[in-house]
């Protein structure tokens, strides 16, 4: 019996495979591998056998796709949480759920440690460790990539060969790729030069807009209380709904994002994202809110959206601020029910129509025809009072500039006729 039991977040890639062996060897530990299926396209069938072959004593592969969407992605979608106005946060949203999986399994197995394969200069280490700290403050977290001796992929491969760790025979991608159902994150290689346009092979799940069909595609998306429930008139479960929009959007080259972003650890990095479904859903959801939310609620919610995005990006999913923002957002979503018709065309997402029983759009108030019921005369008094502070300010400024000893009486200022 080994004294230390470690649950490892295992992907089947080179880093986490080497990690399993390294932990067994260096920490004299029993290692349990845990893989979460968040809807990554990469085949998970071989993962179990590979983990055993690498020395894991037990392997868990959990389908977390539905929980990922309903418990993590939908709240972020409802909040309009997009980091630095661009990144829908597929990677960032997945980490707290993977951390929860590690904690669940550690409890079940009586493990004292969990380990992840994140590097020492990214956001993901923070997300994993802060999430584990929140869910299980007593568990210790190991981050082998921060402490081990390997300085390159080549050195890891040498170690893997020496230890009979199965290494994929395929030519390694020059990119670092993290993917799940909400999107793909791609960095490294030539992408590290922000002046270099991503080569075609950097993209994994979308066609280039130049090669996209010449005819646009229209699709209706139905929402209930801010949550997407149907596509093209058919009701769909969360997983198939997002897969459907990923395929549709990918075929029209939508959802490609090229971003120089501010990491939590203080550096700027350049990342390419592909998130066709996420981009379409954020777009459509906002369009429905434009129709159904009261103006001040819509404005306040937009301010809080960037706060929400920051906290997700910074690994604070299990925080009181997140819970408090969710309560606000959920209150706002009570009327975000309806349909948005989007138009996908050569990399663009446009709105082609929207409707809701809660629509606050009033045609009789908005129209310029004889149906008009807006009280035009009421605007006169409204403008007089609304513009009063600005009028007062400029009268004082003008008086000072003209060198007047005494300023005109306030009363005089205020009784100046509107025209
Ligand atoms: N920059 C993104 C984030 O912090 C993605 C990180 C993972 N990217 C990757 N290519 N492995 O959420």
C-alpha cells in the first residue's frame, strides 16, 4: 500500500501521461486518472486503456457534457459573460467543473491529493486550484509541470519512451489546443507572433469565411428565460443544441476569434478561438434581451457582464460574487423568452428577426405613420427639465468668460424660455 493517493486530471495527451508516471515514481504515489468528457471532439475511447497502460491504478471517464452546459455555460450565457468583449470562455468555464470532478473522485477514493497538468504561467492552474480550495480546502494540489525537470516536449518524449508510456505516433500539432463543446482554444507556434495571421491549419472546427457558401443560412433559435431550448423550430436537449449550432456556424465560418488577451498572471498572450455555437448563442441571446428587457435593466446587466466574465476568467466560479450576480441575472431573465432569427453568412452573424410575448417594442409608439400614439407635445416640457443642468452650466461659463462681475440670478437662469 502506497501512502499517497493522487487523483490526476487526465486528458490522454503527452503532458498528463508523463505526469501519471512521474507522480508514481517521484511521489511514491498511487495514481487514479480522471477524465471529464466536456464534449471535446477528440476520441475518448482509448483514454481508459492508455491510462492503465501508463500505470494508473484506477481510471474514471465521466460524461460531463450536460452538466457543463446547464451548470456552467448557461449561467455565463445568461450573464452575457464574454472576456474582454471577445472570448466566450470555453476553457475557463470547463475548469471549475473538472475541479469538482477531481474533488468528487478524491472523496470517493479517500485520496489526499489532486493533480493537474497546467503550466506555471497560465490561467488554468489558478482556476483549478482556487476551485479545489473552495470545494475541498483540505485537499492538496500538485502541479507537476511547475516543478518537474523536463524543459521541452522532446525531453518528455524521451522519458515516455524510457517508461513505456504510449506516445501518439501522429505528428504532433505545432499548436497547444484545448477544446470542448463550447469552443476551441488554440495557441503556440507561429501564433505567438501577433502580426502573423493564423495559417489555415490552426483552425480545427470551422471553414474559412472565404470558402463558406455564397448563400446565407437563416436559423431560428428559441429561448426560455434566457436558456436556449430550440433550433430551427425543433426542441433540442442542450448537448445536441450546441452541437447543431457548432456545425451550422462552422460551415459558415462564424465564431473565429483572434485575441491578444490579458492573462490573470500578468502577461498578454495571443490566442485563437473557434466558438461557432457560443458566438451564435451569445449574439441571439443579446438580441432577445434588446427586445424584452427594460432599458435600465439592460444597461445595468451590460455593466455586470464584464464583471461576470472577469470572475470566470480569473477562476472565481465558486465565489459569493458569482452567486450574487447569478441571482441578479436570473431575475432579469424571467422575460427573456422568445425567438431570434439569425443569418449566417461568410463569417458573419446577423439578426434577421426577433419576437417575444414579453416584447417591450410597441409599434404604435415607434411608428412614423398615422397610427402614431406617441405624445409629441409632452416632449417639450421633458426637454426643458432634462436639459436644465446643461443650460445652467453654459450660462455660467459664458458669464464668466464675458467678465461679468455678477452672475445672473439663478432664478433668471431657470426662467429662460425654451425657445
Ligand atoms: N487563454 C485561454 C484561457 O485562459 C485558453 C487557455 C488554454 N489554451 C490552450 N491553447 N491550451 O482561458
